[in-house]
C-alpha cells in the first residue's frame, strides 16, 4: 500500500527560495548572522501536518466567529449608556463609536449579546491555541522579514497574537473574579480590543487570498496519521523544513480543538440557560446560590455592598422626585399601588443571566405620581455607598416600557436582601449592573 510519509532517507520538501526586497543587503546580512537557538526551531517543531491547509481551516473558523465577539463587545459597551457617562471606560476619545439609546425590546437582547460575547470568547480558546500551534515555528523565523512590507505584516502579527492572548486571559480572569493583573479591567479590555481588531483587519487583508487558495486545494481532513505527509513547501514557511513522522492527523488536530471547544461550551452555556444552570462549572456566580424562589445567582450581596438590615427595615422609604414635586413612599404604600408582574431576564457583564418573574410598580406610574408624564430620564440612587454601580440613569424609553418596574417581589415572594430588598429596578434588556438594588431615590427629568 502506498504511504504518504516519506521514508527517513527521502529528502525534505524542497524549500522555497527566499526572495529579498529592498534593502536586500540588510535582510541577507541578517540571514547570514543567525542568533543562537533559531535553527533549533526546525529540529523541535517537525510535525508534518502543519501547513497552509490546517492553518487556513482554523483561521476560517476564527474569521467566522471573532467578528461576532468584537461586535457584541461594542454593543455591550453601548448598552451601558455612554450618553450618561456610565459606560466603562468613560473617556474613550476618538475611539468613541456611534451610540444610540439601548432598546428594551426584545427583552432578552442584552442577555444574548453579553452571553455570546463571553461564551464565544471562552469556547474559542482551544481553536486559538490550535491556530497558534499551527504557526508557532513561523514566529521564530529568521530573518524576521525580507521586505519593509513584511516588517509591517510581522508587526501586525505581533499585535494580533499578543492582542488575542491578552483579551482571552483578562476576560477569563474577569469571569472568575480573579483580578490578578493590577489594572482596570474595563479600560484594558477596551483598548486591547481595538488593538486586536486593527491587527485582525490588517492580517485578514494580507492573508485572505492565501487562505482561500489553501482551502481550495486538496483536502487533508480524512488522511490518517499513517498517511499524513507534509504539504508542498510554501512561501510563508508554515511547512516544516525537516518533517518527522506524524503522531496525529490533521483531522485529529481539528477534532482535538473542536472537542475542547465543545467541552468548554458544555461547562459554560448553563450560565445563560436556567435549565442547565448546574453545568456552569466555569462560572462561579453563574450558578444557583440556593433552593427556593430566590435561589438564582447574585453578583453583589447586601453584606458586600454595606447594606445592613437597619437601613432596609421598617424605617426604609423611597423618595420620588420630578421638578419641585416629591413623594415619599414606604413599602406598604408601594404595595398598595397597582402591581404589575413580568417575566424578565437579568444579565451580568461576566456572562451569566437568568429569567425570573418580577412583581412591582411600573416606573411610568411612579413618574406620573410626581407629574412626570413622559420623563426623558430617571436617575436612580441606591442605599449602597461608594460602589461603581450605586447609581444609574435610565433613558425615557426604558422608563416608559410597560414592563419596567420598581420590583418588590420575585417569583411570588418578597425580594431577599441579596436580591435588592426592599426594592430594586428591573427593566427589559437592561444590563444587570443598572438594575439597581436597594433603591432609595428616583428622580425623573424632562
């Protein structure tokens, strides 16, 4: 039976003759003076399955999915309300994308955008690692470039690889609430995303023709390890110059990356699907915190927020303002107002979400109580002091939504202290951090 693995005495694939552009003398001089250890890469990385086809297959998967991660990240920033100076980071200068008032419909909108952003970011980690493995010898190529254009390409590659590793690492640490990096996550993740996006656009513009050509060539996915042979030498140097015997087929590499992605999906998707909540092993606060109607996840507890029982007890009251009109309502008076019930999701930036049934007073009814028929905004203040999200501003569309509530009860029982007792904000499609808990004041404007 013929085999695709060359016998040990067979010559390696013919190398592509290097071509140098101006300043050619510089590149040739660098090629002659090779630093120690560079040639060891050829001896260490000898897998015959590396090559344009495998790299292009993995690249095509990332090309189809990474734009979705980028777009949902931008949408989530917009959902936080940059018009009210409450998106993070706040001052983004000329990197400010077009913004709009985040809609309240469909009610699951933020749940989907944030869930996709976090879940895809986690699921793609094995694919990213496989893609880096497929090109790792190229990262040590010498000379590092053979033309000025290639210098720019290599710089974009450095930003691309560094960017995706930085975004993945900090994103995973944020999901785990492990802030080991000593800098503000929101600011670093925002600017890191822009650097990575620009590098990705440059890389795709340069490499897309070769990706298409490689995928149109002969397929290798069905070749078993015993018949896996190197592809012909390529201009990018992805094919090993001294290939060894295959220990895994190209199909095996793709299956390993795909299996890892599916495993991470199985351990993550439960953060956004209530029926699968118990499988969300990678999300520390995406899981249930107990049994009963208030056993769903919570990000910040009353104790962590410094909200003590003496401040939420019988002496608590809500202040509602609009212009020169003020109403003070205790919880009994709020319960005596018309009550509305709605099943709404709550979704948090770490990616977890849950849908519960909330009961309370419509925000537009509270606005009408102080003569604000169609308020432009509502400024909400919490009993919490000093937290990043102890205040929130809602735009008029959010206030006027028929399901926008000052919630007093959930799933038929009073809110628990950790879920915002005595009252909290719940608005369709609103980021969870702006569904303010332990509300003490609402001021309507406009």
